[in-house]
């Protein structure tokens, strides 16, 4: 799971997660990890955040979460091409 998604669900703010992590992880580090998919945190940081979030360290993902997938709805009427043909 993505760090930002878990953090919002469980702590709300980056500051609250920073205070809950042991050893403490700086709020600006959490911010950087949430924004930068290329960030390479130390294993100590990954473990501290994973423990605070209650997930295995290997499951933690960094960078912005992907946008939600939009569901397509069924057609509601003729397309504009079909309307011209009629």
C-alpha cells in the first residue's frame, strides 16, 4: 500500500505519523517519500513507518498513489456519428 493512503486512513496528518513512528521519522521526510516515487529511504525509516502503520515493511510503497480508476457507464443514447446518419 502507498504510504500516503495508509497515513491518511490511520493518522490524518504527516505530523501525527512522524510522532507515532519509533524511532521518529521527520515530517519533511514523510512528505518527500509521499511525493517522490524515486525516493530511496533507509531500511530503518521503512521499518519505523511500517511499524507505526501496522503493515509489513515490504508492502510499503512510496511516491504519489495512482489516481482512482473511473468506471465507464453504459451508453445513454446514440453517438454523435450515429445521430448524423439518421
